C-alpha cells in the first residue's frame, strides 16, 4: 500500500493498544486476490488499501487469530477507481471488436465458450 508517511501512526498505535486490537501483515498477492474476490462476491470494486482488510481477515482466520463463528465487519471505503492501474492488471485484456453486430455476437459467443 503506497503510503509514504502514515497520517497519524502514533494515534493508530495508541488506539490499537487501548482497544486490545490486533494487526496482521499481508502480502501484495493476498491483497490482489482480495481485490478479485470482492467484486465477484459482493459487487464492491475496492482499491488495494481497502481490499487489504479482507486479505487480513483471511490470514487471521487461517492462523486462528479469529474464530470462524465471530462476527466481523470490514469497512471497504476506498473505491477501485482510486487505483485503476492496479485493477487493470487483474483483468484480462478486453477483446477488440469491429463495430458490427455480427462481430459483437461472435465475440460474446467466444467469451461464453471460454467460461
């Protein structure tokens, strides 16, 4: 996550301690996986820093830091439109289609065959 200087790191750490919170580090690949999963399962298009919360949840569940029956709320507030460069790396290259209906129909049929 590209944050050269955190907004208020001291306050964040103090709040973390006061609330007995927890922190987990996640890989860039885990964040990219979460960016793929969110729109597929929730319809949300999230930027990497927002998708990091889902990546962190997945890691904490895998490591036993969170029980599977706990209620968890993820705040996904950063739109994927903030970082379209990262999002475009996740999507396949769109097919080029001539502006004729029969060419569009063939392209759609090819895409459906791949799925």
